[in-house]
C-alpha cells in the first residue's frame, strides 16, 4: 500500500482519473506541522471518495527519513488499481506514495509582501468535492499557466458565479472594517490546513462575496501550510492594470504573527 516516490502502474486510478487525494506537509526537525489538521482533511476526503483511510503509522512512516531543518512531505493516496472504466472497484486496495524534499521558505515575501493578479479561469462548482485536496487539479494548472512574470506571486480565482474562492495554491484572507474574512468554500476550493487552524484561533468570518470586497479591505493575505502568510501589497486585473494597493502595517502583522507561529516561522522584522 505504501512506497517512496515510485512510478505509478498504468492502471492506477489516481494516475488515470485523478481518483485520489494528497497532502503537502511542512516538516520541521522531523516533526510534521499541523499534522492533526492534515489527517482530518485526508479522512474527510477518504470518506467522500470511499477510499479506506490508511493507518496513522503508515502515513507517518516517511518522517523517519527526515533530517534536521525544514522539508516538505507530499503524501499521495489513490484508490489503487481495478474497476472497469470509471466504475470503481467494490473492494479497493489503496496505493500510498510519498516524497520528502528539502524546503526553504521565500522569506522576502513575508517581509516585503507580494503582488498578485486575477485569473481568467473560473472554478467549476461541485459542492461534493468542495474543501478536499483531491488529485483533480487541472483548473489550478491552467490558472497558473496564465502568467509567467516572476514578479507576480499568485493568481486569484473566482467560481463560475463570480464569488471569490482562493488563489491557485493558497487560501485568501482580508480585513474589512476591522473584521477578518475569508471566502466560504461550500461550492469549490481547497480548505487549507493552515486556514482551518487559523479559524480555530481567530475570529474569521466565512463570506460569499465578489472580488470588489478586496477593494474595500484594509489588509489582504495569502496563506498555506507550507509557505506561511504573505501580505498582499498589490492586486492587478487580468490585463495587468493595478487595481489595489496596500501598505504594510500593524493590521498585516497581527494576522501574520498567528500564521507564522503555527508553522514555527519568525514574524518579519523580529530577527
């Protein structure tokens, strides 16, 4: 059921149909960060897809090969092989693969903030899969292909009805009229583990809004469980026009401090 970054059989349903799930976990000195949140999301995904959940000791086994410092562990779980066409097997034999890679965060983005842009692509609405980190990520691939300028750190995605959802690989947060908000992910999008941990610790309202809400925000951030929290200092339209600018200040740092603490990262300016 498990193995390091080995090849996938041609009949593996994850490779053939995206029939599976994955987790990307920050590891510090052999210790996985937000481990409980990652296990909980994987368990939710297994329940929805009908894939048996691996035992925790199987999922944690790769940590024995981690060294000192930072690394990223990617766990990929598929339904395995079998079934006929799209019809899944009645008694699946899941296949677990993993990859452990050294990691260095982009610290300048913590300190200086990032420039982001809107994407043309609109996410499809599928409430059954909303929140899960499943293997069907072609929407994210196509959205990320919309720009090649390294000065642009991320792209924002809306759903087919124009609601803000997320960035291509990070969750979105902002402060508006003193209140922390994040898009509701009941229709599509990935419920990040850092997002879940922050919602447990901070008063963050989930809202259904269009992109105009960002223009009324005092501060905007992108965050995930590997990179931490990036303050946004500039937002561009699809055609490259700047449509939003934010100066770094206490509002940015207060939110960022909690995100960084959860991952063991320093608060910018503290070292």
